[in-house]
């Protein structure tokens, strides 16, 4: 796997009062550990909103197929500790290669 992510993350805040501080802290952030010109942009997620909606969006996605390395799959963290991603509810199709 690469040493950097694909450039996005979903952060589910459980305290609405934290929104302003998180927004101020991360919007425009550019002091990454690895050299990059990327600048963090904060925005509301759409069309999915909330933790459960994102779990449902990805749990049966081809990205969850056994052929996809774990480091490319969605991850859930709670208080900085990685938690298991909920298992698929149906058979997951293999991803279609972008390199055809």
C-alpha cells in the first residue's frame, strides 16, 4: 500500500458543538508529515450523512472484496482505536480494474 491515503476521510462527530472547532482546525490544513501540495478542505458529506449511512454505503461495495488489500478498505476508528468494519450483508462483487 501507499504511504498516503487517497485524499479524503469521513469524520462522524458525535457532538455537534465540536463542528466549529474541527472545521477551523482542519479546513486549510497543509502541514502534512509527507511532502505534498494538498490542502485539506472540510465540507458536509452528500448524499450520505451520518455514520450508519456510510457503513451501509461501503459494506457491500467492491472495495470490500477479499481481493482488495486491507489498507485500501474503509476503516472505522473509535477514540483512535481501529474497530472492525461491519461484515457485508450480501455477496460482494470483485472490483473492476481501472486499468483496461
